[in-house]
C-alpha cells in the first residue's frame, strides 16, 4: 500500500460512481488515449505484442511480484472474478485475457512471473521487459510508477497506480474495472461492458 495506490483507488471509485446507469451509456474510457503498442516477454519467455491479443478483450493490471499487500489482493479479486464469470457466462469469460505487466522488470524475470502467475489463473499472461520497454508501456497505458529507495537489506518497493482497465478486442480502452468490490462486482462489470 502506498500513496499512488490510494490515489488510483480514489480515481477508480470516482469513475465507478458513473457506472450505475442504463446499459446504453458510453464506455467511460471511450476515446481516451490509453493503450497501444508494446513489445514484452511473457512468463514462458515468449515475446508478445499488442497484436498477440487481437480479437481478445484484455483486462490489464500493472504491479510487481514483490508487492507485499496490494497487488496480490487485487490479482486475487481479478482472477476470482474471472472464475465467477467462467461459471456464470463461460463464453464471455473466454473472450477476456487477464494481463499482468510488471513495473519491476529488474526482479520480475519471466521465471519469477511464471511462479507468481501460477498462483492466480491459468490464463493470466504476465509480462516483463527491459526498463525502457516497461517505462514505455506504462506511460502509454496511463500507469505511474516510482521505484522507492532500497532499505538496509537492499529490498525496495515500487509505488504504482492501482487499476484494472478493460480494453476491447482492437485494443481500445473501455473502462476501469473495480478490483476493490470483490469478485462478483468485477465479473458483473466485465459482463456489462462486454455486452455493450
Ligand atoms: Ni502493488
């Protein structure tokens, strides 16, 4: 937990308050300049770009595997929400790829990401890259992060925006999906925006 987490959580809350209306409403992020090209490596060591996910909705969350509290909690909700949707509406669930992008590429090697992703969901794609590649993708996807000074033991934390964003099958942003209201709310939000 840190300041950026809190700010992003507040933003997500604000965006959410607009979400209780008729299903015909425009996606909150329609036209936003978020997303786009990237070239990263997944937890199997395979290079993936935005084109690897063409035709798939993408639920994108940035974090890092050493994150002690917030990232695991959020990923838990995201993946339990995916599982809930797989039960209630498997066809819709199959059209979403959950994607975790590290903001700590120095420690989050593909091997590290493979161990981590296995704790969450079989279809979770975990991506890393060079410092430059990560900086570029974070900027494009509207995510702020800042490595904190290391402690006496050399361990460090990384402050980062805390949000899960749904992108459409062409890669355009749709909405911030709530990750702080439990799996059922997350599943409902996915279903809502994917039906729109
Ligand atoms: Ni975190």
